[in-house]
């Protein structure tokens, strides 16, 4: 319901009743305004919210007494604390994943790809390494070293775009404690997934047929390239001093295995430092002469490396084997996930407490950003933090608590611009979005990492791959964002996935496993069958493709024609209801027992008040039981006789 008095800022303040209890329902307010944290907060339709003025926003945000400013300061410090360690957890998660899966990821790279295999390898490597920036940098380096062709690298970059969205999808699972927050957060996270998947679905076959990205970027290459310098973002500079003291991954191993410089990780083990002194100088000293002995004249590090500034991390150990480093990576991965969940929970609670009681009109006005500006903001933030995963992962919990909306009504965009009034034929479903353009901007911002890696690689081919990554994302935005009916495709898919997660909390882990691991591995296996150049493998691959196409067609027919959607929803609802009943069964039984005892005491009072003998009531109750006892089998009757 819209506010009736938009000019009165006091109308948006939480009202108190005579017994000093804060009112938490718009039905109890004279203005009918909805405030963040109300019990009926979700009952309000966003289309009904009137637009606030910037004056109201400024008064609400800036006009406070000394006590309130003190509370705001404490809340800001708490939010900054949890946000900082949330970023540390994300960085630690990425480093641990590289240590744990670096050897396997490096072995996936190569040059004998078909388009599907290249796509899947890029996606799997990014999902395993938890960083599209690392994957694209490795791809660019491989192209610069002429270990991978540009055409193969284009498909790998497409896969990296898909794999990068796994991090914020995992972060969304941290809000499983609240079904509504999980629904919003998972929808906000998967809009990134569906945009990347749909872009690949359109652009991969287009590139395989026309090679438009290859020829477009080739025409843009300069006549010569010069080597540049690496650049570290400010967030990396703030977080790395802490994470590098815990664990630091050796990215050179992945590149060396991918380029074929070494066969596998066993070349780097055991990890040895000169004279057993664990610091960067003694552990990273290179063997310059042929007769140099590792551990005496030079050092050697494995999957866990040392840092020039902070030295060797806590999980580095002299003489470590590959198994030791893998176990250390697994332990750090577990610790990072625990820290991630704790910080996410703390950050969400602090934000919810800070926003409680604030009018939705004020919140939506303060977060209402033009879509183009939102893209620029998303790209700028990602360029600073050097990771689209960090950008989207920080935004995901904000979507979950309702601060950043998944969508923004078109009428709000028109009201805040110089456009003509909203045409009557435009329905409320015609929307622009908040999370969506921020995500698209993050996709554009992450391509800067590849461009910087290309500058260091000093290769025209490496620069071409980085440009392909950029124009792939630009092409996807052109296809899926400007036109409203195209924009609704990834948005509706994300909303549907959010609704599914609210019905069953097993959906998120199943979705992550299927989309990022099971289906890609299956596609990789099938595509490999067609590259063996043997009739038997080709026939087997053909039969598998026909079978999968038949199974998909049958599923779609059942889903659409045989009411499969409603049947699935009904099954999930029944399952969720059963789980809730099982959880509350002990409490329900105790409550029922208390009700029965109260009923007996009331019956005794009624008997005492009416004077009716208790025996007569007991006879009425026991009469049906006696009738049942008289009906016995013939065998029992004969036994009694």
C-alpha cells in the first residue's frame, strides 16, 4: 500500500503505542507505510510503493541525535569487520581451491579441443580454481606461449564465464536459515548463471560457424605490442597480507603443467628449502647451474608457495609431499567455508538491524540506480577488486535481505528520468533490473584482468584472446538486456529457481553439482567420443546423443503437456510439509498432552458444576470400547467357552 502522506518525513518513522511497543505492521500506521522488518513486509507490491524524494532520503539518513549516530557508528564498524573477513574468506577459498585442484586443473588444458570440450574445460577449471581471473590469465599466458591456439582459447574463455558464477551461488546457500532470504539470494545469484549460460547457448554455435569473435578482434590488433606491468587491486592489497600468511597457492604449477613444461606435480616434490630455512629467499632460489642440488644450492616449492613480503605461510612446510599440501588445501578450504558462513550471517544480521524500521520508500529510492549507471558501477567495482566473484558475492546477501532488489519497476525508471509518462500498454512486468545490470557490469569488469595479463604476455595472440573475452560479454549484453522480452528470459529463470529453493533446500546443492560439474563432465565425455577418429566411438557417441535428445524431449513433453510442473511442485510441497511436521512432532505431542490434561480438568469442573456423576460420562465414553470387545473372532469365543 502506498503512503498517504509523502511530504511528512515523520510518517516514515516507526510509531510507538501507549505501552511503548514499536509498531511492526503497516496496518497499524496512520499512513499505511511499510517499513523494513515489518511482519507484513513481503505483502507489499513493489508497484504500489510511491517514489520518495531525495530530501526524505537525506533526512532519514543524516538527521539523527547523538545516541543514534553512536549506534550507526557501531553498526558500520561491525559491518566493516564482517565484510573484511568475508573478503578474506573468499580469498582463502580461492587459494585453497587452487592448492587442492591445481594439478588436475592444469592437466585439463591443451590444444586438441572441439568447441564443446574447450567450453567444458574452461568451465571446470574455473569452478575448481574458484576464479575466472586466474583461468583467463592462464589461458592468455598459454596463448602467448603458443601452447593453445586463439580459436581454442575463445571457447575456453566462454566456459570460464560460466564457471565464475559458482562462487556467488555457493554464497547464496549461506542464507538457508531463512526460506524467503534464500529465495531472493538464490534468484539474485543465478541470474548471473542464466545470463552466462544463455549467452553461451547463442554465441558458441555462432562462433563455431562464423568465427566472428576471432575475425573481429584480429582486425583490432595493433601492429606491435609492448610488455606491461602487473597491477594489483586495492582489495587484493588489503586482504592478501592476511591470507598469504595462512596459505598461498603456486599458480606457476598450473601454467607449467598446461604448457607441457612438466608432466605432473611430482616434479615439484618434495618441497625443499636451502638448509631447511623457510623463507622466500631460501625456498624460491632457482637452480642456475646444472649441478645444483635442490635443498642445498637451490630451493623448490610445491602447490603451496611463499610470498616475498610476508614469507612462507603457516601451512607451508619444508619437505612436504604432494599429499601434505593437498591435505593442507582441504583443511583451509573447510576453514574458509566456515568463516564465510559466519561472516555472511553476521553481515546480514547487522544490516537487518540497521535497516529495521526504515520505510521501503526510502530504501528503494536510495538504491534506485539507472541500469546503465549500475553497469558502470559493477564494472568499476570489479576492476578495483579484480574479481567478479567478489562483486557478485557481496551483492548476493544484499539481495537476500531485500536491500538490493532483483528487479526495479519500469515506472520508477520513468519517474526518475525525463521520459514521457508510462504508456498504458506497458504492464508491470515490463521492468528494468538492479542486480542484473550490476552483474553484467561485473562481467565486463573481469575482462580487465585478461587485458592486463595480455599486456604482460607481450603477444598479439594473447591480446586477441583478452579482446574476445571482452566482446563475448558485450555481445551477450546486446542480446539479452536491451529488449524487455529478451531480458525477461534470464530473469524469469532466476525467479523460478528461487521459488524452487524455497520449496526444497536440497535444490541449491543439486543445482550446483549438476550445472557446474555433472553436466559439463558428461558433455566432455560425449564430445571426446567424436574426436577419437574411430567408427566405434563415433557410433557410441551418436547413440548417446540420440538417447539424450529423446530423454530431454520426453521430459519437456511431460513437463508441459502432462502437468509435470505442478506435480513436481506438489511433491516438493508435500515433502517440505512432512519435514516440518517431523521437526515439530515432539513439541506438538507435548502441546497435545497439555491440552488433554487441561481438557480433563475442565471436564472435572463441568461435572462438579452440573452435578452429573462422573461414572455416567465414563460409561458413555467406554461404551464404544465395550462394543468393540464383544465383537471377537470365533476362535477366541471357542477358547473362552
